[in-house]
C-alpha cells in the first residue's frame, strides 16, 4: 500500500514504516461514539488504523455538537444514529480504512460478540456500568482496553492489560453511588477537555496498535484543562497490592448479568433509555402505522420518533426494541411511557 497519506506519521521515528504497516493491519473496537468516541475515531482513522468497529446506542442531537466533532446540523435534522453518521464522515476522511457502524446497546448478552477478533477495546462510553462490563469482557477474553472519562474540565485515562496490569476494579471497586460523583448534568463538559483526554487515549492506542504495547505507561493520567494541570499516578503495582475480586478471583458480575440495569438515565439529556426484557427486531413501518393516531410520527431506516398528542414526552424507538424517552429522568415514568406506546 502507498504510504504517502501517512508520510508525516512515518517520519516520526517512534512509528516509522514498520509501525505504520502494523497500524494498517490493526483492528480496534470503539464502544461509544459521543464526545470522547468521536474525537478518538477521527484521530485513529486519520492515522490509518485498518479496521474500526464503532458501536453506539444513541442518535445525534443538537446539544451534541458543542463537543462531538464528527457530527453537524444535517445529522441532527436527519435523526441519524451516531455510529451511522460517524461512519459516513470517516469514510470521506479515509476511504482506505474499513469502518463498521453497529447501532446497538452494549450489554452482557452481546459484548463478547462485539469485541471478538479485535486487538484493542476503546472506551468512548459515558457511564460506569458499561465500563465495568468492558472490564469484565476484557478480563474474560484477554483483549486490552483503554479506560477514559471526562466531566467538566477534567478527565482521566488508564490502559488495562488483562491479568498483567491493574484492571478497573482494582482502581474502583464498584459503580459509584448515585449522587456521589459529578455528572455531565451537574458539571457540564468542556470541549477542550474532551479533546485532550481523547488525545491521550489515542496516543496509547497508536502505541499499542503499532506493535509497541511496552511503551504504554501503566499510569492513571489525570488532566484538568481549566487549571492547566496534568498528574500521573503509577499503577504498575496496583494489581499486586489489591485483592481484586475481578482480576484476582475471577468475579464477572457485569458480564454474567448479575449487575447492570436495562433502564438507564442518559447524562445531560433529561432522558431515559428503556430496553425490553426480550430483544427482537421491530418492523418500524408497522409500528409507525400503529402509532399514527397517537401523535406525530417520523421514521427512517434506523429509528422511529413519536411525539404523542398532549404529552411532554418524546419517544425514539430503535429496531432492536430499545427506546429513549425524552422529557423525564424518572425510571418508573419512562418505563410507563414505553409500556403505553411500545409495549411491555
């Protein structure tokens, strides 16, 4: 393959031609394509990572555009799923990279199939339940992953090499209690913080995928762009010091489905995602016909949107039966709205 596209990257001696060819053969799976994920996806596609699978459950909204760099107002108008909109942009950026969009909610029943055959798992998520599920799946398969998160003006990144370095539960034993930590609803998110944290995650990914995992520092990096501070905590011996139930004793609470919820509040959205007990394949055309009398209905190949008459809620229903109920952050109310219009 002609490497002219990547000539400036090849000139960087730490990558060189050999590293670039390994990047071209690399396979990464990105779980979540919001703020962090969109920056990360663009960076890796421009760098020439050969195959990128983008998995995301959500669609593009106007409030995303402040920090989610792959999307624009036309994606909002077309009500496109983030994975689909991202893939379309990325193919225009680098047509030689294989980009695979997947519009699903990552959960214990599908996570292993979603990551199978990939070299690296990239964290683009916005919640701890998914991160703990990724951690379990990584430990179970041996596939490394990069943990990252950002809130307000600060964020953190940590590489996780299963059964070699500290895992997420070595660092955080369980999902933080509700109200105990900042969220994007309470602290917001600055675009520059997203860019910096995603760049730190991307550098670690480039080291790994160019065949240099030993150069990925076993550190927890914490950055605050507003204060202008960067701190790094050496976690190289954290696994040995901890008695981690996951990586030391084989506990897989999230992968087994024992932990985790099928209903979740979406950060910063005044919205709740509701998933059916049994997943199936909805025929959106049939659902649209059934709901026409209930309110204003719009749909495309990926989702259906209902604005019920005289209701403060808006429902976005996906083909897999999931729905995002906008207009409430109360789980019980959201489940009731779902049951009324979609079914139990």
